[in-house]
């Protein structure tokens, strides 16, 4: 009773607003994956697919409907961080995985094996474990304070590593393996996303302080963070479209969530030095969360070709035959959409 009373007393009006915004964000974003995928498939039927460099989807109204839905969800998520701490907002993003997977099964007819569902659950549990055991967010009073944290040697080194990895992926890995390895496209989105979230936090703080009477728009740092956000979001949108057009939506969503959440937490730990305020038990618990995430991702990957019921053995045999025919390169088409395999 005491714990419940403490929780209810700590749930301020701002936290309630953040909770509602975060829940709304998950529903909008989860649904947007499906609407955009429908738009991409429709555009690909009459033009060059996004997965091979086409942009015909820009003329497809259904894709724009999905894009608007995603933007609304991202705005709601952005606003949620301004009202509530990350420890409350971030775990709720896992709901978008369940929504997206369920809608993909019903609307897109993309089948997910029972073990695939278990993989999704493990991904959600692992990510939630990490976030729930993370330390409270540092109190920031000015956008210049965030800038000081972002320009410390540790985070500058992380940013340099991210930019190097992204450039290598885009210019060297994507042309060769983008169409066959799901981690390539999602890797670009997640790496860039970890940087964008730090800037989004800065913008959220700046806008909240501005609306409360402390104008932060006069600082050049606010506009620098804005430029970073715009650049990162455009990059994420481009490569997320490629991933959705090429691979199974029910698998893209959880893997993207897992990688994005993990890298964002890593960026936050480096920038805000969160682990300096934690004991070994909390850190070990977070590491266990990472292991859980890896287990879930493994299940999703290994059960992609399986089906429930009596045909499971035939499915496994077909999968083994396909691997043999590829001369040992069976992992060359991980999580690929089944209909794309039939395309000339």
C-alpha cells in the first residue's frame, strides 16, 4: 500500500501528460509502419521499389498518410520527453512493436511463428529491463548546459565513431549487402537515431523553458541542435523506408526498436554519465537486459521461415535445402520478404 501511495503521489500532472503522449505515440508509430508498407508496395508495383533506390513512393498518397501518422507519433513522443522523465516514456515505445506485428499479421498477411512472437516478447522485456533500471534523467536548466555535455571528449569520441560507422555502412556496405542483410539499413537508422535523440532532448528542454518564460531561441546552440535533428531524421526516414520495402515488417519493427533503444541508452550513458550514479547490481541487471534482447533477436532471425502446425518439418527441410543450394551462404537473405523472392 505504501508503495502504491508513493507511486500515485509521485505521478504529477506533467507525468500524466507525458504518459498519455507516450501511449498515443506508440499507437501512431505502430500503425504508421503498416500504412507506409502498404504505400511502398503499391508504389513498387508501378515504379522502382524504394529498396533498390527508387522514389516513386513520394507520389503515393498512402505512403504520405503513413508518413503523417509517423510524424504525429514522433511529435507526441517528443512532447512526452518534455513533460515526463525518460524512465517513464522510453519503455512505452515497446508497444509500437506489438501493434505493428499484430497489424502486419492481420493486414499484410505477414506470418510470424510462435517462437517469433516469443522473440518479440523477449525483445520488449529486455529493453524494458534496461530502461527501468536506468538512473533518473539529469535535471537540465538551459540548452547551453546540454551543449557543454555534448562537447565533452567522451561524447565527441562516440559521435565520431557513429559518423565513421554510418559513412562506412552507406558508401561501402549498403551497395553490396543492403538488399540481403537487414542489420545494414537498420544499423544506419539506429546509429543516426542515437545522436538525434540527444538533440531532441536538447530541443525539448529549450522549448519547455521558452514556453515557461526563459527564451532559449536566442542561443545558437538551439539552432545547431535543430539542424542535427533535421539531418538525422531525414537520414533515418530514407533508410527505414528501404528496410520496410525489403524485409518483413513484423521483424523490422522489433529489431529497429531494440537497436535504437540500446544505442540511445549507450549515448545517454556516455553523455550524461548515468552509470557513475549506479551500483554494480543495477549495471548487471541492465547487462542481463542486453542478453535478453540478443536472445529475442536470435529467435526472430532463426524462425523467419517457419510456420506453425504440421508443416513445420517441411518448412525446416525447405530451409535447410535452401541453405545448401546457397553453398553455405544461407544467412545471405535474412528476414527477407517472401514475396520479394518471387520477383524477377
